[in-house]
C-alpha cells in the first residue's frame, strides 16, 4: 500500500514539472505550442506557418510583428505561461503583484 502511495506521489511531482516547462517557439511542434495557455490550434498553425515562411523568430518584437493577433499584452501573457524565443522570456512579462495594505501616517506634501 505504501509503495503504491509513494509511486503516486512521485508520479504527480514528475508531471507537475512538465506543466511548467519552457517551450521555445523556434523549436516547438504544434502539440508543444498548443500546450501553452493562450495558444490554440489556429494560433499554433499561424506560428508554424510564419516560421516556415520567414525563418526563426529573432526576438519578441519580431514575433509580434509577424504573427497576426499577437500584440504586446498577449505576448507578455504567453511568456508568463512558458513561451520563450531563443530561450528568453519577454522582458516586460507581468510579474506577480503583491498587494499591500499598510497605510502611511505621513502628511501629504504641500
């Protein structure tokens, strides 16, 4: 019983690593691109067609320019979901925001 439970936990931990894997847009096939949150079958086909037509993507601006429907906000979300270009994340991808509740006791400046 313990061995089965341990095997299940190890399997769960191993598959969690795959869910957060980075996918390089210049090396990925359609299935890998479809695995990125925010990329569906039609977008992955557009990416592959553009890559075939124009070669590898140089950087994020090149990707945004060449693939219809991908703008600055969308590319930042894709980067946060694990998409990379030449191994690099988008530099202005959204960071996790931590809410603060502290109030300032200082008087407003005049």
